[in-house]
């Protein structure tokens, strides 16, 4: 299964390509056209922290949302727009469609996926769950609609510890998928009885503890911020561990002037907004002199840009980049997703 998952992920990575970069007057003209198209279509732009700063800034400037996947889901569900434009990766668009089936959900490209999603196909995950019927199935939001429909709960990294702790105190044993690093972190924090799927994020798995420690020697006053999708050795040397929103809050709260950040570099845009005057450095990946697959930036998040965002809004058919979820599948996935959205809201 591990080799097959790696092969699937590599095939998708080979097809990933960064969005066209616009500059100067061309970029400004594109921004203004998108602004007008959003208004004309009664649409709102919802962007993840890992997307390009140009996309994040446009979402903020047009009354949209820039956040983590949990808040993106909540915002899209509650917003009155007829159309949600989701700048992120495919599972985020599917989540939006499941929670708001009456709305049109479009994305700059449906090719933008996630290694955690790709590495946890329902054809393999379903039998894995069936083999452990005594366990409550908790899946990360970074999964397909079909995997969510098989789950009892969906979580994001911002609520994973609290949710599993809640289930553990009820005496429930957990089957957790797909991120093994996040799962082990949650288990270490809660002491819960957990069985893990063997998945990983191509970005976070590449961070190396020794590389961060070497960088700390150069910047001894730096604090280390780590996303829990990272390996345990990296988490162990962190000054703060948390979701993207929690890491941004830590950058604002901690007194350090410098931060070594072990998550996607797209988050720097919001960190610099929230903590002006502080310096943010990407945590090293893959070791000294070695090649990295992501180099601290998700190749699929990089597929979201102003140019393809404008293109899907121009076309009545969204150039085929509209999310569709089978209604029966969506109905089954709705329950665990609504549990996520409403958990300690």
C-alpha cells in the first residue's frame, strides 16, 4: 500500500504546474476584472493561507475569506453568495459543495489536489475501516468526499487534539486517517487508543530537525513554529505547534524577532500582516545538499493564480472547473462535516 500511495502521489506531482504569474499593470487589470466578475456573479472568493499572496490579498480586498480549511468551510456555508470560488486544493472545494449543495462551487483548477487525499483512496480505506468495526473513524479534512462519507467525524488540525480528547474521554477507540504524523501527535497529546493510516503531506514530511537546529545556531533568538503534519522529531523542537491559524497567532504573541516556520511558505503573507517587523524563515527541507520535492511550498496550492481565477469566472461553464458531488455521497458526508463545523464553535 505504501509503494502504491507513493506512486499515485508522484504521478499527480508530475502534472502539477505553477499558475501564470502576472506583474504590474497586467496584474492590476486582472484584479479589477476579477473584482467586477465576482460582483456580477454574486460570488465570493475563499482562499487558503498557502495560496499565492496575490490571491489572498484579492480575497481580503473583495470581502472574501483567507483562512485555514475549518474557517473556509464555516465561511462558505454561512455566506449568502450564489457562487463560492475556492482557491486551494480539491478537497476544500468538495467540502464547500457538501456543506452548501445549493451553491455553485468553482476552483481555478480541479487539478490542484493533496498528497493526503491521493494517498487515501476509498477503495483501500473502506476495507481498512471494515476490518476495525470497534473503532470510531476520524478523518482529516484533507480527504475525498467518499472518504469523508465513510467517517464518523471529520477534523482539521485546529480541532484534532480537542476532538480526539473528547472521544477518548467517552471511551471510544479511534481509527485516524490519513496523516500519520498528525495522528501520532494527537495520540501523544491525548493518550487515546489510536490506529493510524500511513499517509503524509509532501510538504511537511520533508522538514528535518537537524536542519532546523543548524539554522537555530545562525539565529539563536528565533522561535520554531511547526505544523503537526511534520515528523515527530521536528515537533519535539518546536516552540509552538498548531494549525495555520494557531501558528499565525503564535507569531503575533511570542516576543521573538525571528521565526523558523515549518509549514508552507504561503503562510508568510498573513504572518507578515499580523506581526509586522518580525522576520520569517522557511524551515529547511530534505537535508544539506539534497533535493526536495516541495521545498516548503505545496505544488498544488501553487496552481492557484489570478489568471486562471479570472478565466473560470469569465466562462459561464467555469471551463469545466466546477465541483460536483454525487447527492447521495454528499448527504452521507454531510453528517461528519457538520460535526466538524459545529464542534466547539
